[in-house]
C-alpha cells in the first residue's frame, strides 16, 4: 500500500516536471515592455501636435485666417451638389 502511494506521488511529480519542460520549451514567454509602448505613443502625439502647429503657422504666414478657411478661394473644398443643397437648407432652417 505504501509502495502504491509513493509510486503515485512519483508519477504525478514526473508528470509535473515534464509539463513544465514542455511548456518552457515550446511556448514563447510573454514580455510586455510598457515603457517603450508608452514612449512611442507619447512621441506620436508630440509629432501630431508639431504637424498641426506647423500647418497653423503656415496658414498664419500666408495671411489666411485659419478660422475662416471656408471663405477663402485657395481652400475651397469640392462638395457634392446634393450635399451642398442639404447644407444650405439646414442652415436656412437654423437661421
């Protein structure tokens, strides 16, 4: 009886060791580098802010008011005629 108990514990221990070996041998360890991920996100935000600052500065240097872009000829956006009519009717309803 004691021999069966010891043999069972030994088999369970060998199974545990082989499971750990297989797990470590054939799986990739997950490492998350949170510092680099956050640094890249921060750099991306900084680049976007600098691009927006440069585009606003370029508009100011050309004498164009960035708040009134729709009134200038150089920044006209082509709008579908149906969309233009819908927009005009909406604006007329508001006013």
